[in-house]
C-alpha cells in the first residue's frame, strides 16, 4: 500500500510487484481473488443485504424506528406537487 498521490512510491511498489518471483505473484493473486470472491460474491452480497433489511424491520417492529436526526425527513404535501 502507498499513500494517495505519492507517485514515486506507487511506481516503486509496481516495480517490486513486477519483479517478484512467479510463485509469490501466483500466491498473492490467488489470495486476492479469494478475498474478492468471499467479500463481493453476488450471493454473499444478497445475503448481507437481506440481513440488513431484516434487522431494520425487526427494529421498527420493536419500536426502534429512527427518530430525531436519524429519521428520514418528512415531506410536506406541497413537495409532492410538480413545480411550474
């Protein structure tokens, strides 16, 4: 990892990565691919989203709906009308 906007450090890291032996590059690529599959797989994302929805709905049914600053802004009837 390099700091954002640090072009020399990024160039150095890229050269080091390119010069690694093939077995190390393959191992790193395999680990990176596995992390992406585990974290961003469609079924994993869908399951996480479903868990969030269930938690939100459970909170609302338990009287834990957001209030005050956390609540969604209320809309006035005048906001529903189209503006000229």
